[in-house]
C-alpha cells in the first residue's frame, strides 16, 4: 500500500475512466465523448493510472506489440494518451508515470518502448530519443497515368483476412521501424476515427500479392483518397494497386498514404508530381539493453565484437558494460568487457537513436551522446545502419 504522498502506478478501474477521459480530452483538445471510444478500443486492461493516496493524478494507454528491426520482431510497449491532471503539472508526475510504466514493461519482458511525442523534452528526460519518422506521400491522380495490369485481379474483401495480415508481416519485416501490429493498431487501419474504409486485394492466379485499405471522402467540390495501409510482394500487384488509386481521378484530387520516401509504391509512381512530407518523428526508449540487442536482426556479413558502456541516467538498471558479438546475422550479448574489442560509451538516448538506424555514430558523438574512436564508429555504422527507420502507423 502506497503512503498518502507516494505516487503509485495501478491498473485502471471503471470509476477512473470518466475523470481520466475528461483530463485527456482537455489535454489533447478533443470532445470528451471520444475518450470512451478510445478506451474501448484499447481495452481497460491496457489503461494505467497514477494515483497519490488513492487520488487520480494521471494515466496513459499501453499498446503491447513489437517493431521490426533487422528483419526481426522486437518486443515493444507502445504508449499513447499520456496525460496528467492540471493541478498535478510541474511536480514531476508525468516523468514518474512514464518511469513506472517503463520499469513494469521491463519486468514483463519488453525490450523497447515507442511513442509519438506531444512534447519532446518530457520524454527525453526519461530516456526516449527521436529514432525514426513518418512521412506522407501525396499525389494528384489526374496528373498520373498508370497502365492497367490485366493479369492481376482486384477484389473487395470484408474485415481483415488472415492472408492480408500475413502479407503485411512479410513486407513489414523488411522495413526498419514498421510495427508488428497487434489488434489495437489493426483496428486503426480498418476503422480509423471519422472514416469508413474499404479493403481491396490484388491477386494473381488465386494467390494474394497485395492489398490496399482506403477511405474515399468528400473535400468540398472534390474528394480525397486516404490510404490507411497498402502492401505488395510483386511489382505487378503494386502497379495494379496504383492503377486502382488513379481510377478515383474523376472526383479525387489527392491520394495520400503514409510510410517512407523510398517505399515500393513511391518508387513506382511514373511522374515526379508527388509530394513527400515529414509528418511526425517517433521516439524510442531502450527498456532492456541486453534483450534489445539480442532480439534484433543484424547484417548477415557482419562479424566481430565490441564493448558498449551504457550510461542510463533515468533507468540505472540498464547501465553497465555489455559485449555484443555478431556472427551470421545473430547477436549475442554478455555482461562485461571483451579484451581487445573496440569500446563505445553511449547514453540511453544515444543508444535509442543508434539502435534504430536513425542517426550515424558521428552525429551521436557530436551531440555528446557517444564516445568512440574512428574504428568503433565505423563498426557501429556498419552494424546498425541500413534503410532509414520509418513507420506507416500512427498510434
């Protein structure tokens, strides 16, 4: 039992939902009734509250899932809806809320935590750092001609079939930063707030090769097509999906999806008349250093060892010496230092940005988050570098 002045992280009770929803609505500027739907989608079991002597001070929504790095799914606790009651602001309550959640997540076996920040400074104080981005890709279908692909069959399907989920996973694993989605995020794909979607599959000979989930909405005298998800395993399926999107041009003036600037569909657009814009940065926190380094994938040709000295100011349980050894795409982590191995000293924020491939070693060194000689920096870039980490989903 916590003392009267002690802050305690607890599972939300039914009685907590209305006042917490009202606080989140005020903090984020949406109608209070929308909080009920948000909580229903997340599930009360994933809502955490921070209380002082039994009095509600704030709360957040946990989204247990995973994230793809190096072709492997790494356990990740997503975080959304972080809010503190107005009278509790400026007292360190939000930081305590986050650190309590992070320690519980570590105890539950999560390697990472990821969120989209409403403010950067708070999350940096508890060890998160910018670690990737979400881009929007938009084009005018009236200025884009894509040939028909007669060998591909386009069909509308209901809900989200299992083969669509499997195809997403097969393509997402190649994209650092993409989510290994759970039910909460899949619901946001098929039933985004304020939109009605349709899902279309692209098949060849009865075999699924791609799909697209989209919403077609009025925009005054014209319409917009918002794509909440799309994926393809072949060029012909991707081109057929682009053709489907272009066919909305009789009314639509904008087709838009989210992802990265070098994704398959962006590269297949036949003209330069499209706009790629940075929408958001996401932030990552390494919750368990050894688990995170062991879980992700590594370049197949990489081999050798290095010693990481991690200095974690807000979760000192992560601090210490780790030896990372790579062989054949596998990473093994041991406590302590390897004699003769290159040595790197890194902060928790530097490790987050390095882990995802968001920032090269020299940038982290210039920021004061990493210390290493030129040999060690080159090794870090070779091991952690790759396609820029991006995310299609917002949560």
